[in-house]
C-alpha cells in the first residue's frame, strides 16, 4: 500500500475517521486499550449507518470483532467503514482499521476488523423502518 497518496490506505476509499491515540489511552503494558479501539470502531461504523438511515441510530450488535495487532501511542489509526447489508430496520457495517507507524520508515498494518449492526430509531427512540436508498 502506498501511504503517500493523501493518507488513503484502501484503494478508492477514504477513511471515515482518523485518530492518534494518546498516552492516557494505554493499558499497563503500554498498548492502547482494546476498549478505546472498540469505541472508535463504533463511532466509525455509525457514520455510514447514520447517513444511510438519514437519522438517529443505535448499536444493537457487535457481530464480530478481531484484534489483529496492538495499537500504540503515536500510530495514526484510520477507520474505513461501509454498509454491507440492510434489513427492514437495521444496517450492518463492516469496519477495517489500519495503523500507520514509524514516520521515519513508514509501515501500515491492519490492526482490527469488525462488523456491527445498527437499528434505525425515531425521535422517541422506537424502531423505525429504514428509508429507501437514494
């Protein structure tokens, strides 16, 4: 992957979120907390889900979550998310997470992948039908 192309790590796609973890985000071993990564994945997944729902959503399931490599302070972490399935009221999103490391000798590694399901909500917090695509 050519990380010099304006930070695009997946050909033809832009990240929905890009974050750099800070020292307060690490555990006793010096790696970024898995919960921090999970929270960022949920935020990233919610972005295309809200766009598709054209409104309020809520996370209803984490269908899969795989930590492939640890994340470190100073990594530039990029989150790519896309809708992979829709139902009557639900939206399933795939999130892929990459870390850009060592600016002197840049390397990109896939650190996490996850699939989450969101449900469309109305103003009262009740389920509502997903509007037609378009």
